[in-house]
C-alpha cells in the first residue's frame, strides 16, 4: 500500500507540470537588433515567450516541437494602417454605401481580418469604420469567436464638413444626411471634443482624423488643410485625457504642420512632406506611416479610364507616385517610421508587398522588418508586450522560407503564423 501511494503521488505531481512548446528556428530575426541568429529555440509557455536559447533544446516529456529549421522565424507583423471593412474595386466601390447594410460591412470585415492574419499580420491598427464594425470584430476575435489579427481600432474617423472622412460627400442634397459628431463630422472646438468622447464611448482604442483632403474621397482637393488649430488642439487634449493616441491622415504640408504642432502621434501618407515638416516630426517625435503600397496602387489604377470618378482620378495620378519619393527623403532624414499599407485601398493579404517598396526606396531589409515589429509596437505603446522575440512578451510569430535580409520578397510567402500562443497557419 505504501509503495502504491508513493507512485500515485509522483504521477499526480507530474500531471501538474505544464508542457512547453519548442519552436526550432533555423534562422531567427528577433527584431531587437538588425542581426539574424541561426539555430535557435523559442520556448513558449501558454501564450508567452518563456525563453530564447541557442541551439535546438531537447524536448521534455509532453513538450510540443514545431520544426522550422528550414525557415526564418520572426515576430508577428504589425500593420499600422488598414481598413478591414472594404476593398477598393473600381466604380462599384462608390455605390456600396447605398447598397450595403451594417451586417454586410461587418461580415466583410471579418473575412478580410482572417485573410490579413494568415498573411502574417498578427496585429493591425484599423483607421476608419462605417458603423463601428471593427469594434465588434475586435471583441469577437478577442473572445475566440472569429479568426483575425489583434485589432486596435479608431472606429469612425473624425473629419470636418466636406472633409475627407465626411460620409455624406458626393450625395445629392435631397438624400444627404445631416451629419455631426456622432458620425465623425465636427466644426469648432466643442464638437471636436464631443467627437473624441463619442469614439471613447463607442469603444475605440485611438482617434483617427483627416487633417487634409484625400485621394479617394469625392471632393476636389487632396491636400488642403481641413482643421483649424484650435480644433486640432481640442482633439489631441481630449484624446490624451482618455489615454488615446491620434493618427492623422494628411497629404498637404499645412495640414501636417498644424497637426504636428498640436501634438498628434502619427502622420499617415505624408505625401507633400518637406524638410521643414521632417524636422518638426523629429523634434516632436511624431511617427510617419508611409503607405507606399496605396500610392502605388492608385497611381496604376488612375491610368484606367472610369476606374475612379473624374474628381478622384487626377488626385490619384498626382499624389500616388509621390509617396515613395517622400518616404525615401523621410527615411534619410531620420524620421521615425512605422509600417503601414492602407490595405483596403490595395488588396487585403497583399500587405507584405510594402516591404519591397520600402527597400526599393533605400531602407535596409532589416529596418523595413523592424518598422512592422518593434517600431509599430512602440507607436501603439505596447512595446512591452509585442514587437520583438523577447522572454515575457506575447507569443506572436511568423515564419517565411529563405532569408528576408537577402530577398525581401520572401515576406510575401508566409508559411507559419502563431498569435498569442496559438497556431493559425503551418505549411
């Protein structure tokens, strides 16, 4: 009896030992620096990185081994500018707001979210909803009800009357709705504060504003400033009160300048950024999210007659090709850069094509990767949880065949995706 009792106790103790997952990485890009390590083991316990060790660690009883010796393993990618709710498809895109209901948009966002995750992007910043659909989608993904990336959403963007994110642009007066702060359209300081508080109430994680005109909106100018300085200050101050950072769509110089001086966190697109703006961004530690892929996409589509409305086509033709040039200058000037694509303009799942465009403009392969890892996590304020393969951080990993430091295009061939310790793709 005594002998049986001892054996039983030992078996009970062993059954309480939590098994680890060992990821054997033939090559490892941790994003903590620009170096590639070879023959490494990442030890994952539950949903966190327990350890990173040199060599291929021997598995204990019960451990799970994931053999990625023939691949390069790196942190999950992070895209700081996506629009999960739609995807540009030419002329029909401008009719969809009259044809789609809230449920249609939400289900479409869910489809594109899964596609985004499987392409290697485990976290995204969604910058603009129609019906707060990505707030609901974020909750569903967090609860395990749907597959998708970790979403940080701005819910509905904030604009001024007739501005780039005014949802009533282009409508005939007889059907044009009377929009205000609830719909993200503001005029004056009081409404600017109200709109930020409404985004907080709706469950947004951050604020997105359209400080200048835009390319794809049905409006004449793509670069004029669209907020007064007092309105911008009210938005930033109120957002700070609620612990929310502010992302700013901007093409024209004056709109960027006003936004940077108001204390915003990031400038998106930044097409007509010049030396003065770059120096201001460095001084105020403002991040730049370039979205070269979107510029490349609209420039090509502008060559197709009737793909865009006549008000949009000349803007797409003029602004699109300039973004990559601006990126090159900003990179050389030392502006902080975080990865972003504006996917939804271009196709979801093609996000990684941005890397090759960044490298073609002069950025090193390693720095381009870091922009979608450590830099993006820092912009979001989650660098203690994400962005590098470091013990204690969340277990978000991807793997690609080959060496991205030699051929950046391998980033478009993601073969393995783990998010929060769970495998979603393994070829």
